[in-house]
């Protein structure tokens, strides 16, 4: 590019607001954050289970209208119906990359047991 054009670009960048695309184009890209599945894979079993339980509790709380969530209760007892179960399954798939059948939610003895099953699936996807 001609030197005059580079100078204009530099001035524009210096006077641009940080939210301006011209400013953003000059900034180095932010480092990518690891996915939840990647984070869970690096944690010890107990810490990974605690994190997954916390995420599940968060999602269930939102789906159950913000009420307190007893992770030791069956999911059906938490007021989850088929529509909210589908929302939860879609959310878990988006966060973890794991597709679960609907029956898995309602057959789990508790939300905590579901988290343990999810963690097992993440750590051993082939079931070996």
C-alpha cells in the first residue's frame, strides 16, 4: 500500500474507539478459551465431577424457574418435563459435544448420577 494510505490507516487506528472494527483489526486475537469438555478432561475426577454438577445445577435451576436444585433428587422430581428435558439435552450437547437419549435423563437416579454418567461418557466415549 502507498505510504500515505498506511499513514491514514495508522491515524484512523489511533483515533478509533476500542469497540471500532478498525481498532479490533489491529489488536492481536484473544487466546481461545478451552471448551468445558477440554477443561473437564484436564481435571482430577472429583474436581471434574464437581464442575459438571455445578453446570448441571445451573442449567436445571434456569429450567426449573430458578428454584433450588437438589442434585440428589431424580431429574423428574425437579419439575423437568419433556420440553425442558429437550432444552437441557440440547444445552449439554452444545457445551460438551455429547448427545444423550431423552430416557437417560429420566432414568438417572439423580442429577448427580447423571453428571457422573456424563463425565464417564466424556472420559471414555467408546465405553471401553
